[in-house]
């Protein structure tokens, strides 16, 4: 029975956690899998409920944190190395950057037969200074050279990794898109919509716009807020906006909303109704999507954003910046409208168009589910990874 050690950066809400959890749970029974990873950051929502629903009990390595700290990182490396020596995996599969660095170094040191790394995104632009980015690229190139396979989660990401940033040769990079249990976004839509809109006092004639994810600089919420201000100034429609998530940029988001004169409320003030509501994290994200009419994203850098896959699974049209693998996820002018990362004019116009144009919004809502239901199914994900593992172990 092949043994797989699966290592993830941290157990927060996001694509890497879902990916690692579904692969751990649903790989064929011929595999024995051990899942390990770091804990969530304080500003993030825990993914423990996802793991519990799947009956998973991963091993937590507290020292494996998002920030680079030599003491923590070395301690995490030593723990991973010890786990490898005891578990004796045939495959070590790492997910995201920190796990990819520490996990692969430990796997190489222990001479694990097959070492695989999945890039769920990358930090090669918009995160760090040019000097730091150059260092990270050099590290990733060295790690990729010794890896058995590199997994990109979109064709665009493969092109970026292989051709633009030259992390690994193209023939070493496998494209395996993310996979999720999307059926729940189609179940009881009307009931979920009524429940969410009742809780947040959204009237039937109000258009609800949601943006879901961490409140951190890379998510570029200022673009969304400036576009929202433009929409409010150019429509007679009733509009409510919701920022679902939390993080280090919360105060900056609140201050900018005030500067833009956008009325703001917090979800803990249940009887206060405002144009913009900060809800913090909400676990039942299928209820959120059911209650929305448009889902937005304004990131400077992305891999394959879960929020846009889930939006389309719930029949929501998308307005987003066109970064990372997003144009593999969203079909331009069919399931959503995309714009360049610094193009506030086009982004604002796209958001306004979906607010104003009921027919276009409805037409796009009908295409989303058809687009994502098979392409981003966890069953397809498991099948793709199973095939990769079998090829590597031959």
C-alpha cells in the first residue's frame, strides 16, 4: 500500500485546505495518507469544521507559520523530518509555499522516492520587494529541480511558472485544477437565499454584492470600494454590499469606506442596516452565495480563487480582476466580467453593468453552474492525482 504524506501550509479557509482535505479523504483505498500542516493565523478563520465533516484528524505543527522566522521554520523542518522517518512515505506531496519549502527539504534529506509540490498561487509579484522575490525564485527553482513533479492549478499558472518565471521546465509541470464538493451550492437555494437575506435585512428589490476572502493587502479591497462608490453615484438601483472575511487590512478597509462616504455597519450590530456590511467570517458560505446577486474579487495576485468557483456554483455572476488563473475559472462575458488589476474605470463599469442590467445578470447566472460543476469537482481532482501518483511510482 503506497503511503502519502500530505503537507499543507496551515489549516485556514481556502483552496489549499479543501484540496488537501478531499485528497486525504477520497484517494482510492490503496493509499494510506497522513495529513499534517500548520495552524491558522489569528486573523484567519479555522477550517476545522471542514476537516471534522470529512472525519479527518490531521497532525498540527504549531511552528509552521506564515511568516519567515528561522527558529520556528527550523523547528517545523525537524518535526516534518521526524514524521517522515517514522511514517516512511512513498510520496510526499506539499501544498503552498511554506509547506513546499520545509516539506520538500525534509523529503529530500530523507530520500523519499517521489516528491510532489502544488503551487496554489505564487509570490512572484505583488507580495514582496524585487530583491526578496528574486531570492524566493532561486529557492523555488532549486526545489523544483529535485522534485519529481510540480502541479499547477491552471494552464495560465503553468505558463507563468514554466515560461515567465522559469521555475521548472514545462514538461515537469502537471496541470491539475482544484476540486470541491459543489453540489451543496445548488441545494435548497431559495430557502438559503431567504434565510440569509432575512438575517441581513436585504429587501427583494435590493441587489446584494459580496466580496469573500481575507482582508489583506494582496486582495486589494480599495479597488472594490472605489468601484462601489462609483456604482452608488451612477445607479438608481438599491444596492447593498458585503465584505465577508477578516484580516490585517480591516481598519484600512473601514477607514477608506468612511473616506468614500460609504455607510458602514458591522454584522454584530444586528439592527443596523447600511450600504456596506463587514460580516467577518461566515462558515456557511453556501448560504452567503445564495443570498447574493453578484460576487466580486479585486486581487492583485491569485492562483485559482475558491470564492469565484463557489460563486458560479451558486449561479452568481462575477466581477473580478484578471489575475493568475482567473480567466480559466471565469468565462469572460459569459459567467463574469474581467478587467486588468489597476483598471478602476473598467472594473467600476463592469460592476455597474451587472447592477443595472438585470437580463445580463440573469443570463450569466444560468451559465456558471454548467461551467464549474464537472471541471472543479473533487472527483475529477482525485482521479487526476491518482493518475499522477501511479505514474511516479512506476
